[in-house]
C-alpha cells in the first residue's frame, strides 16, 4: 500500500495523489498547475498510465484540484470520478468554460505563430474531452460509505471550504488495515458561507493542506469592517473598484458582502456593480440550488425570502462586447475572474485601469507565486499585461479574511481532534507555510512530515520509500523570488526616476550611472540566454 505525492507538494496548486494497493490504483484529485511554468507543467505526461487508474476521488471542483481530469480522460482514463453532487454540478460548468478559453487561446497563439512560420498550437483539451470526463462523474452524498473494490472503502465528509467540498476517508486492505484521511482544502472553523468542517478522530495517516499554515486570518467581524472601509474609501474617490474573484465561493462571498455594505451605507446603493463572469453567474445559481449546504447565516436569509447574492444595482455581464463597454463607465464596482489574475476578463479591466490613481484593486484570495495577482501584492509598479506595459498607479488592497481556507489556528484545531496518533503529511502549501504547520503539529505531539513532489510512502510500514533529491528546491524557489523581487524594484525605481526628473537637474552626472546600469542589465540578459556547457 503506497501513497505518491505528485502535485501540491511544496506548492499551492496541481493537487494530485496516487494510492496504490495490490489490485487498485486510486487518484485523489487531478488539478491544473497555476502560476509559474503552468503551460509546460500541465502539458507534461502524467507520471502514471491514465488507463491503469481505477477511480478518482475528487475533493472539490476548484481547478487546481479538478482541472486536469478532462486531460486524464483524453489520455485514456475510463474509471469513475467520485464527487459530491454539488462538485459534479460545478465541474460541468468550470470544465466547459476552461475548454472554451483554452480553444480561444490556442487559436490566438496559432495566428501569432503563423506570422512567424511556427507550427499551430493545440489546446490542452477541448469540449469533446470535457464531455467525456463529465460522463465519468459519479455523484454521492456526504457520509455515504462506498466500496470501490474488496480492498478500498471510501467516505466523503463536509470540508466547509466551498459548496460540495469534501475531506475523504479511505480504508485500505480487506480488513481495513490502513486508514488515510485527505483533508482536501479545509474551511475555517467560524464560517460565513458553508458549514464548519466535519470532525474526524481516527486515522493512520492524514494528508493535510497548509495554504495558511504559517499565518492567521482576521476575524469575520474585522474582515467585514476592513472590506467596508476599503470600499467606502474607494467609492468616495469616484473611480473603479476591481475585485478579481474565483467564480466558486469567492464571487458569492463578495456579492453577499456588497449586499451587507449597501445595508450599512445606503448612500452607496446607486453605484453599479458589474458581475463580469458568465461562469460565475452559473456558479451562483448552483449555490442558490443548495441552501441546505450553506451556513445558518445564509439559510436564514433564504428563509426570509431574500437572495443574499443579489446586491442592489447588480448587472450581469454576458458578452465580451458588454465587458469592454464597462471601460466607458468611470465609477463602478467590477467583479471578474480569474481570482489570481492569470486570465479571464479581469486582465482586460486591469490593463485599462491600473494606471489610474483613483482605481482600487481589492484582492480577496490567495495569490500563488508567479501570478499577476502576486506581483500586484508585492508592489511591482510596471507590469506587462496582454502585451502592453502598464504603470501601476492604482491602490492595491488585500483582504485575506475572506479566504475559504482555514488559517493556522483552524488547521491545528481540526487536527487536534485526532486521538489515534496519526502521521500528518503536510501538503498544499509553499515551503515555509508547510514547515510552519508541521512544526505546530509536532508541538501538539503528532508526527509530521512535509513530503517532496514525487515522494512515495509505504503506508503498511509507515516508511518513506522514495524521497526525490529536491533538498535544493526551496532554495532555488527563494532565489527566483529574490530575482523577481529585484526586477520589480528596478522597474519601480525606473518609473519613480522618470516621473521625478526635473528639467534643471544636472543630467550629465546621471548619464554615466544610468548607462552602467543598462550595461549590467544587458549582461544579465546575455547570461540567461547563454547555452549550458557541454557535459562529458
């Protein structure tokens, strides 16, 4: 009985685990890589034969957990994909939209390549592949025990992360010899949108996420006050407020918070709110269709006949032309995907508004390394967006308290319910976050390991069978972050110097220094392009 960590190890993306027994191969999640090098990583061959996989257990519909399942089906997987009913509904929406965007991007790149004499670009997968994957989806209910084979039993429990999200209990062996729990993405203990995560008390191994394993969120009350303060300031400046949103959970949470804001500040009710995400509208309808899975707070609103996801003056934006038309409106709130600004309509809005001083960008979710959202958080002042350089003069705010992930305190509280002394396998976090949570678990008296990507464990013997030689990886990642940070500083300094240049300055003194700086940067560019020395 082996467990392989093939994604979301040392990173917050690309969730993928492989459970192997003598007669079964079970995948838990199969997600897209998002952020740096995402195109190359997503096109890589799977480190297993998709046709040899018997079943997939899907924790939830977010694309970093589900987004490669159409590709898995395209490459030969024919088993069932087990997921909760709400997750199945979300996947149908998200995958179709993803395929549509991939086909559009491939067509654009093909036209671009044709002008350079390069070959056409194929999308990662298309709508036919999506429909094939959808046909493999098998819905189930929370707390329902199912038997995948004589040696594999499974039960899904409510993870409180997004609608339909699940933690998964897996019993392996004919006598249920080993129990593994996959936390999936865990919601906070004090929720606004969903119910609190289920309590599990026994396991031999627990694969636990660590997205916020090294930090705490503000309370719901503090977060709500922070959001309302930012919005009040932004709306008073009569500019645009751009809110990049994940279409599942975050968009609905922001719509609800805007409704509460209007109740607190009636004078702002006239400001138009554009929900520029056809997929987000569909996802919101799925939320409306499952009020029984929502928090008591939201269920109370529905019982009163109110729609918590429809603030006043809300306008759904369907077409691309309607989205572009928002450029002509100076004062508005715009919600658009994607949440990390890696694609979608938010990129168009950022390109047209970041240079304006009265624009406010409110980031309400985690921003992975290498994403445009992360670069905004880190304060880069010149960004290349959709082929153009844009100087950032907008005010950028982060509101982490809206996260659908539990923070360090929540994760440790959930873990503390286990009384069977399991081994915790800490994943789905950047290295510092995972290590911090592992240390916190050790202080509670548990064993905790932070697996590397590609690592394999023998669950029967509780031994690490294979640990890839990646001890250098965190250092390399840190070095890259340093380089990106320095380049951001250089770009920001360049903008500041250009803006602050005075006519009467002695420019002759500046020229030699600037020329030296240019020479150094050219040298860096040549070093990057230098071929590797031949190996003997």
